C-alpha cells in the first residue's frame, strides 16, 4: 500500500531511481495548477454598430450645441481613440467661444439643464484651476471645461471591441471616413 504523503507514490519511475541511487536527492514538484481559463474574447462589433455609436455621440454633441445656443469656433472634430484590449471609442469635440465669465456661466447652465433633462448623471469638478462639468450615461461620458475665452465640449462614446487591424485603421484615420 502506498503512503499518500509519499511524493514518490505517484511517480513510480522516480521511486526506482531513488531506490537504485539512494545518494541522489530526488525532488518531486507538486502538480501544476490548471491554467486559468481565458475569458472569451469579445466578438468584434459590426461596421453598422461602429457607425451607430459614432452617430449617437455626434447626436449628443449636436443636442448640447443646440442647448448652448452658440456656434462652435470650428466644425466639431470627430475621432476614434484606442481603448484597452482592441477596443475603440468614438470621441467628438467642439470649442464654443465665450465673451467673459457671465457668458460661460450661461452656457454651463444651459448644458447642465440639457444633460439633466436627457437623464445624464453630472457633477462639478476641477482640473487644477479649470472648472469642469462631468456627466455619464450608459457608458458614455460628457466633459465640459471652461477656459478664459471658450467652453470645450467632449463627448465620449462606448468602448467597442474590434479587430486589431480595424482599431489601427480607425485610430489612424485610414478607415474610409468612419
């Protein structure tokens, strides 16, 4: 009968080596733990899903611009940014020129009211001396920053899983205008 505490009980070949060569130390390591199962990689989204999320983000920005009642200094900028694990996220930004702090407060009130009406959870914050309004809804976010002469609006969409090549193309801007 084998002793369950005897490490050579499960290694008959090593037992024979140990019995024939008692002067040799035989070290038996414990069995390896099974490798953790890797989580299933997310399925890349379709082109239609990418287009829909970008349109959603652009729609949020358009609604905020309408609520502010101001025209951006230049056309809003839409880009794709990389996110962890072969994900990309659509981001749109606009810069609204303002004439002094009172105008900035008025824009802030209008944006805050629109975000609340649309169901966004918002809070005031600061980045150094720059006042911020941060809002979130359904894994999307809005960041409003007040500068001396402008209000910066940034709307960030959901992280979307894509193939690595698609992520590179979107982030570099080489993906068919998407």
